[in-house]
C-alpha cells in the first residue's frame, strides 16, 4: 500500500487548481479559471507579502490533511473490495473447474460422468460455445495433476479431489 508521504511521482490532478492542486467545480468548457474559489484569495504572486504566503499555507494545510486521510481510506476500501472480488472470482473458477473436470474421458472413449459416447461430451462443448477463453483455461487445468490443481484452485491450503 502506498504511503502518501513517500509518493514522489504523482501526476497533477487533471484540471486541478493551480495553487492547491485540488479539483473544483467549473463548466467543462472553462479552460481559463486557474484557481479554485478558496485559492483565488491567496494564490502565489511575485514578491508577495509573508502574510499572503502564510494564509495560503494555513489554508492548504487545513484542507489537505483531511484530503490525505480521505484518500488513504478510499485506498484501503478499494483494496478490500478488490480482494473480495478476486476471492469471489476464484471461488467461481474453482466451482466451474470442479464440475467440468469430473467429465473425464473413460477408457472406452466415452465421458465418465454423462456416459456420452463422444468425448469431449456436451458439457465441455457447451462451455466452449459459451466462452472460448474460459474453456481454454479449464482445458489447461485438466492437464494438471491433483496436487497442482489443488494449489491452482485453492491455494496452499486447498484440496482438490478428482474422486
Ligand atoms: Zn485551490
Ligand atoms: Zn491555494
Ligand atoms: Zn460429460
């Protein structure tokens, strides 16, 4: 996770204020306004009085601290959501793989599960019609042994059983 104070290569916020850097409401066709309403009072000028600089720094400090905190919180929230989405995806993938991989070719060339004479059976063919990419991935999984499959589908603590 980023520590905001250690990030050095932050690009400027698109259409951000030229003084505080934050976004501010302005019409989409307005490319003239450089400063947000708050910064119009204190943006840097040549040979400015120290009071003006102090006012600017005070205002920025007051607004940017909560801004950092909010950015930090958003970052953790999105990270949690991404993790949970990936977990959910992994569960779907494992469930689909478990169902498909049970459809193995028997010694007589039929499907072990649905006993269709033709292999790949209609379950495999259906997946191929629905999504070629996923079909290819499950085919790749079919080439793994049980230990490799367990790791691939459930991580290190996982347990895939072909039985
Ligand atoms: Zn500003
Ligand atoms: Zn400012
Ligand atoms: Zn089958």
